[in-house]
């Protein structure tokens, strides 16, 4: 009888075979029971336990096989599960790490008895259960469901997982936690180090509104209960949830690149100290020598001691290896072909269209320019009329031929404080004329700072000159404009408008959209590494005494300035067509065959031209995707997870903007498509356009200085006599000091690098794929369109009639070149490629 019962039980059982892929490290799951797995059924519910899906038998990871691909070692484990014949398709699995060390789970796949392959993207760390006090880590399959379509066996699991991810809002987060919550930017200051390190809390107030960041829960500082305490040393291990942490390969590369940049900076710092050089560079040749292939390296005990003080102890062991590597700054593209291109007026104008801050220029609507408070610019018609190719001012304005780079209104209120810090900063307005060959010629620069009386300003206007004193003063004025533009680029165009504004979307997505949700799948690659990068930025870049405070003229006011400009931020205006219309760089196009709905004022605007093509491709892909899952507007309105997601973004993540009326209502497929297209554009193409050209343009500090130490000299002063005696020396003394300049170069070099695990727009690792043939077809269509765009960009860059594509510096515009063919990422400074996410 017992034998017959066993036979009947076996006849009701089947097997599911699988593969588990773990990234190889020196600490792996061992044999035996160090890691165990069980599968959840989609359809079958276990009524005797929790009401969750039925579970398979348990199996353990053992006897894995190692292989190396693209420089990364992985270990693959083959597993077998026994399930009842009615088990059906596995929709999730749980893994328990019973060993002593964490491991990085890359992917999993299981083949059912009917030969159906079920894929799981994991890409996350799994910590020992003895540390986390939580036994099981859940992963969902790549089959996606809207909430009301969730299979019965997964319904409770879906809700349970979301509740776990939200946490309870309390306690200090530990490295093994996987909890998402919000906090203010209350961790930028370090008042325990002294009053000079006090910084205001950003977010939660009318004075300093700001997007929210991921909560770490560290205790308050001793000196200020509103400010979160900070580690005593630079901490590269600041908390981010497990799924947001760098992969082992990325962590290794980031550490190596950081040490390399720090060493390069310290070599020059020690060199300057040992040689007792002036704080300023003495000649242009001396600056050029920084990019020579034959640097005399100064590596010794003092260098090691300085570095040891800068980095955590666990990183110091990497120094011995790193300092054996030849250290040199590569020659930036800015001077690679033409070392004097940075001085050229047309190149100065071209960079406003094709440089690293190409979304600030706008068409001039009213002459003379006016401030929001009604104060009128001191630029007069006589300053510019002789530079309009024979046109009158009225004709030039009516034909939309005059443009402005405006760094005036937002800077004026800060200048009194800024200029007490041994820097000399103006607020600037630069007028440019669109020539008949579509190049931009700067025709006037107004430099201003506050006068002695409230509301009063003192201004100077400079116009182009070819020779003599006027030419030198014009050159100085351009340097002050470049300084303004550099700071705006770093704090606003780059940090605020990409890094900071995207983080609340990531947190809301993890908290409100289940891993089973198709929109979670759509967005997931566009969030890769962003929270980790932002946490590191708060630790080293934007914090009190951080790199940006050391290099930018805004110094300790930097993040306050950023918060001031967040007041003007609107999510709907981050859509590229809306942005171009707002800036008067495009007009509405009624042609129904034009998916962007806009037409550029002139086609030789590389950022606008390439950007609209990328925007259209993203919009088409998002539209195709959403139409597959949402049959009508009601299906959007009834999606409880999407509604909770959008509500939390408005009311919590961007809570200081909660009362704004411009938010999409999220009551239609159109609303959803607009929001998702804009978000993906920001995380991918917009960030690529402002980040990966930094070394090409800002790596040569004379092209984009970060601050000025001297004002432009006025006639009759001692400074003017000094200027007349040696204009070049005056200019070099006006620029950042050696240490500031070198630190800025090292930063530009580090952040311009692609890592070798980069995944570009139009790409997905095979393990990430979704179990949906229609989606696969639509994605291939998206990929093909990006390839077509690449060909068109290459053609535009070789078109001799498009002068702004290369300029005097001979830098082809490739910052919005998708680089979809870069399957095995080579990494490094390439000056092209659109990563899916803000990953550096």
C-alpha cells in the first residue's frame, strides 16, 4: 500500500530545471546549504498556509561552474526543483543566503516540463540571513502584469513585497536593507566640524525647496538636530537600497577611477608645493604641459599620506597598485586639433548650441533685455547695430536673429555674499547674432553686480574687438561669461535637472510599482546606479567642503543657488519640444506627420536637431509599449499602482511642487506616455548631453574656467596699469589657482568616463528581457530607429554646410549619438553614447 501511494505521488510530480548566475568574487556561496531556493507558482494557491502561491521543493546551490565574459567572471549553478504536476508556471522565487558573505545575483532562468523558459532579472546583492534577520529574498519573473491581471498565486506576494520595500519610516538604514523612503537634503552640512560647515536644509520650505533624496536615517549631528550626522572620513559606502548599488564590476571600476583621479590631483599639488611655485600658472605653456605625455611624477611618502587622509582605510590598500600606473591627463578635444580654438568668437557661440550646456540659450524677445523686476539692461542699439550683417535692429529682432545667454537675474541676489569670498563674479547677459551661415556671433556682453543702494546695479558693456586693449578686455569678458555658464551647468543643468529631479521618481517607482508591473520593467534600466551615484555625490561633490565648493565661484552657496533655481523647474517643460518652445528655439509645427509638433528656428542647432530625433524615437517606443498594456484611458485611471506612483511623486518626492497645476492629471494614456517619455529623456539623453562632453570642453580650463579671482580692470586704476603692462599675466592671475584648476580637470576627466558595464539606449542585457513577443518586436523597432539616427548624425557631422557640427575646435557633435552597436562596452572617454541611466 505504501509503495502504491509513493508511485501515485511521483506520478503527480514533475521537475523544473534552472540556472542561477552569480557574479564571481573572492567570496562565493559554498557547497551544501549556504544558499537555498524555492519557486512560487503563478496559478496555484496554497490554502493551508499564507494564501500565497504554492511552493516547490527546496534546492541548494552547489558545484557551480565559472566562466569569464567581457572581463567579468560569473559562476553558474544548475538546480532542479520537484513540483506537483498542477504547479504550472513559476512566477517568483525566493532565495535564502545561509552563508557568511553577501553575493551578487545576476540572473536566473527555469525551464518547465513543457519546455517553456521563464527568465528572471535579478541584478542585486543577496545578504546573509543572519545579518538581515530576514530569511528570504523574492524575485519576480520577466512576465509582467497590471495589478488587476495578477495571477492568483502572486497577488498576496505582490502586495507583501511592496509593503516590505516601503519600510516603516524609522531607524537607521543598514547596508543590507532594501527599503525606500524619502528625506530632505539635510546631510550636506557638517556642523560638528565647525560653523563654516553649516549648510541649510534643502527641501520642505518655501525658502529652499528641493526634490527629495533617499533616506538613510543617520542620527542628527550634535551641533544641529536638523542636520544629519556625517561619517568622520569620506564614505564610499553610504546607504542606498540593495537594488540600487553598483555591481561588483562597476564598484571596482569606480574605485579605481576615483583613486586615479585623486592621485593625479595630488601629484600636481605635491609638485607645486615642493617647487614652491606661484599659486597661479605663469604662462599658457605651463598649462599645456599638464597634458604632456611626459610628466615627472612626484610619488612618495607625502603623497601616500595625503591620499590616506582622503579615502577610507579599506581603499588605501589599492594605492600601491594604482600609483604604478602611468598618470597623465589626456589631451582634451578642445585643443587636440586647434590649440587656439577656445579664443575664437564663433567657437564661443557654437558651444552654446553644441557644447555641454546647450539648453540655456534662448531667442531674445524684447530689446533691450529686461529683468523680471522690470530693470532694463544697459545694452543699447549702438552697441550692436554695426554687427548685424547690414540689418537694422528691428529687422534682426523680427527675423529672430538675436539670441541671449542670460545669467543675470538668478545671480544678482547672491553676488554680495559670493564676492566676499576672494572671488570676483559678475552676473552676465550675452547677446549673439545668428549669421547667414547659421553660426552664432557674440555681439555684446553685459557684466553687472549690485550697486550700493537696494535695487541698484552697476553694469559694463563689452563689444567684440580684434586687437589692442579692447580685444583683451573682450576676451576677459568672455571668460567671465564662461564662468557663469560653467557654474550654471554644474549646479543646475547637470546636477539639479538630471540627478536630483530623477531620484524621487526612482523611489516612488520602487515603493508603488511592483516588480511585476510593466511600467516598472520599462523604467528599471533608466534608474540603474543613479541613487548610488547621487549618494556618492552628497558624500564628496556637493557637500560642505566638497569638490564643487572647492572649485566653483559659488562655493558654500552652491546648493542654495541650486535650490533657488528649482523654484523655476517644471516637469512638463523638461520635455524637449516644450523646452525648445519656451526658449524660442523652435516654433509649433501643425504638420500631423511631425511627431514632435515643433520646428527648429534653424536646423544647425546640433543639440536641438539630434535631440528631437532621439525624443521622437523614445516617444514612439513608449507609445508602442503603453498601447500593448493599456487598452484605453480607463485602464490607466483604474491602475491603482500607477495612480499611487504619480500621486507620491507629486505630493512627496517633489512635495514642494505639490500645489502646481502643470502636473499631468494621469487620467489618460496620453498623460502616461508624456510623463514616461519625459522621464526617460531626462535620465538618458538629457544627462548624456550635459555630462559626457565635460572633459572635451571643460578639461581644458581656459575654455570653461570655474571662477575668476579678479574683476575686469577699469581705466585709471592700479589694476588697469597692471593689465596694460602684461595682459596675459593679468588674465592668468584672473583664473582659478593651480590647485583649483587641477582639481577641476581631474573631476571632468573622471565624470566623462563611461564604465565598461554601461548599457546604452536601445540596449538591454539578455537577462533583462520581458516575456512578451510583441514587446520584443516593438523594442527592435526602437533599436532600429536609433541605428538610423546614428547614420543621420554621421551624415550631418560631415555636411560642410552645417558649421556648428564641428566648429573651429573640430569636435564633431556626438553627445546624442546613441552608440547602439557598442554591445560590449569599451568604457573610457569616448565623447559619445547615451547610457540608459544617470550612471555617473
